[in-house]
């Protein structure tokens, strides 16, 4: 029987199932309402026609496709089905930055760069990076939520991370352009702000085949300018250096050799460079590039120090946190890192890595902002409510992520960002703080919800190395995550007591041990509030493990000394007197009186054996 159309008529052609790209395009057309016209904290649900798109569950998750709507085309879905890929190509300009250093002969350029707030970028780029580590994390990045989906929940790079790792401003004007830059406009901008000729500018953009310039071209034309040059040449060199700096660090693209000329417009007035929110623009650009390849290894080192990091012991907290870690390449393969992330637990995460850094660099309140961040024509959502554990709050089920608006509505986005204090998470949205710092707590229903909407592990057990039949049940259950949370609580509590050293009193130490034991036994306040209370034991029964103190201060009782007869005194043997040898008379010596004696010492030598 021929298939019927949606209106009830007879279709002459068989009905074709829509492809993934058609479904995504249909979703984008439905979700055109901008996020700036509402408070993103409320997150109203989008109106959707459920008959148009039916999400079929993916093996390994998600079962509910309301959050990760394009997961069928995600790399994690292909890896689960057995399709493998090599590590991603990384763009690293650490060596290029060292080819243009601002020494004492270029102090005027350095002063301007320092006032701009971008000076820390000159030393925050590493020369080496680990491709397997970064590739494995990119496989867990979900663009709908702009978070990493890990076995225990979501994590992401926040504005707090950018401010602490790079020490660049995260508040100020949003970096925004009304429309893309054409090649003719790029040539005019090079002539006006860098002092080049029309022929040089046209030749360079033609070689790049885009409104861009090569990083090598910038170094060759402007790196030789010193303080002895004219004021115009110094200004041109300063603008060229800033363009070279952001092209090597914040806005590095996949070409690995060029930088877009459009960023030169930001350096037209060198006095206003420090008024831009460079950290927010960097984060928006980073969110978009994480779907392909990028460099964010410092964030991994901060939050997973026991797995991948190699600290620099000479680091001081006055410097950016990017310099705390020694760049290195881990010897593991991509497959090995995937398996390590699949086995990741809450206790492996450092939820509060910047405690010691707060004295030099306070917490930025803008990190609680919930809305959209923008860089040029890139607009990405920013959801701190999805990663409350990174702010030492108990993670709750977050609202549905909102769809970012069109980039052409830049004026509304800029106005929304300027009033960021009106769009931070309220105390009610943040919820309760964790009982113990760095414990990574969540509400009991969070993991059940996360199982339905996420893809917790990338590879099925049968594709892992050393697979056995018993490995099918290797994924931790919700009870295992609850036990892991208790372990993290107890370890955090003991860490604070042990770090106090001799300043801690003995009673405080034993009290902390008893409290840690109560947490491990499951009698802490968090678990007790969500569990059924057990009946009280009888008066004659032995107290349970959770009620009796496991550690108690020791009572030192020394036994009386035993009465033992002392040992007899040791009498030394009498000294043995040896008569001295008789003197040997020398016949050649003159005769002497019988009353005078002469002692001659004779040294005998042993004969060597031949």
C-alpha cells in the first residue's frame, strides 16, 4: 500500500527518513528566538513539534534526546560503534612567540602592551602539548551544552578558569563586529593601521587567499623596530605585535600560519585595548574550536592534577596559573587516555584548584553570569548552572540549555553583556554549598537524570584493551558514585587537618578522624537526609559501626618496671706486660759507659711474594 502524506493523501514516492543534517537544520529554524530577549536563568522551554522529530536512543546513551539533539553525528557515537580516529591536529605557536620578544630596546612597545592587559599572554603559551590527552577531552565536548560530559557529570571551562590561568580581563566591552571583513576592507585596514602600501597589502592577502596576513610577514616587517625609530613606526609596530600576539594565543586558527585582519580594528585606539573583555571572547572562541582542535591543557592540569600534570616547583602565585605546569607530552596513546577517562571518578577531580591563588587574584563575580558570550561573529551559550560543583555548590538538575541568537543581532547581545550584573545566578539558582570543600556533591536524582540525557563512557567494554566477560559491568552504578562522594568528603576533611601540621590540637585531630569515619559509614548529614532512618539499637546491644567512635584518643598507661637482679659487673682481665726487646748494639758506634743505654728501633718489612 502506498504511503500517505502528513495531510492524509497518497504519496507516489516512498517516504524517506530525514538525514541528520536536515534534522539539525529544522531544529535551527524552529529555535530562532534569541536568548537576549529573556532572562537566561529562567530557561523557558522551547515550543517543539514532537511529531516532526523522534529521537531514537543511541547505544550507550543518551536515551532522551532533548538535550544532545545532534548526538547521532557526534564523534563519540561513531567511536561507540567501532569507528576509530587518530589524534587531532594541534595548533601551537609557542615557538613563534619567542621569535618576537620585547627586550629593553623595545620598552615603549612593551609599556603599551602591558597597559592593554594582554602582556601575560607572551609567556602563557607552551611549546609542546599532548595530542592524545587533548583529543580524548575533545571527544567528550558537547556543543549543545558547551560542557565536557564525563562519567560522573558535566564540567566546563569557566570565566574563572580563564581569569586565573591567563590573567587577562574578563569584564569590559564585548568584542563584536557588525559583518565579516572583505578582502578590500582588509587591505585598507593594513594601509591605515600598519603603514604598508597598497601593493604590499594586496600581495599578502592574495597569498593567504583570505582577509588574513601571515604571522611570518608581521615579524619580518615590524620585529626590527626599536625605541630609536619614529613615533609612527613604533605605533605601527605595537599594533602589529598585538595582532601577532592574539593570533598566536587567543584566536589561533587551523591554518597555523596566519591571523585574521579583522582583529586589527580592536587596536585602532591603543588606549582602549584594555577595555575589552578579552577573556570572554577567548572563551567563546574556545567553545567553538573545541569541536575540532584547540589547546586547553592548563585547564586539564588544574582540575586533574593526579592524572596528567607535571608541576613547576619554582612557580609563585603572583604569576598566571598557566605557568604553574611544566609542559610535557604524556607517553599514553589515545586509546589509553580514553580508557582512563571512562574510569574517571569524582575523587580524581580537583573541584577547587584556585584556593591558594585567591590572595593574588580574587574570584571574578562575572563567572556567575548566565547568558551568551561572543567573539566576532561567534556566539556561544555560557551555563554555570550546569557545573555548580566547580563553584563548590551541590549540583542539581540544570534547566534546558538555551539556543544562542543569531550573530547579526550584535547590538542586543552587547547591551545584554553590559548589564551582566542583572543576569548572574541568584542564590536560589545556586542552591546549597557543598558540606565539604571539593567533595563534588550532587542531589540524589542527578545521576539518574544524567544517565538518560548523556553518553557517560565513550567506548563499550568489549572495545577496551584487556576486555573480559566480567568487564561488561565495569561502569560504576549510582551507588558507586555515592560511595565515591563519601570518599572525597573524608579525604578533603583529613587533608585540611593534616595540612595544619603541629598547629592542630590533638582533640581536633581525633575529632576529624571520627567525623571522617562517620562519613565513610554513611551517617553524614547529606546521606542521612535522603535515607530511611534505621531503628535505634537496644540498650544492651553493641553500638553500630556508624554510631560508635572508631578513633579515640589513646590513653598511655605505662606498666611498672619489673624487678630483675642487675647483671654481675664485668671485670676486665689484668693487663699483660711485655718486656721490651733487648737493644742491639751497633758495632760502628763508639763505646759508651755501661750506665748509658741506647735504644734502636728496627722496622721490619715484609717480603713481597713473586
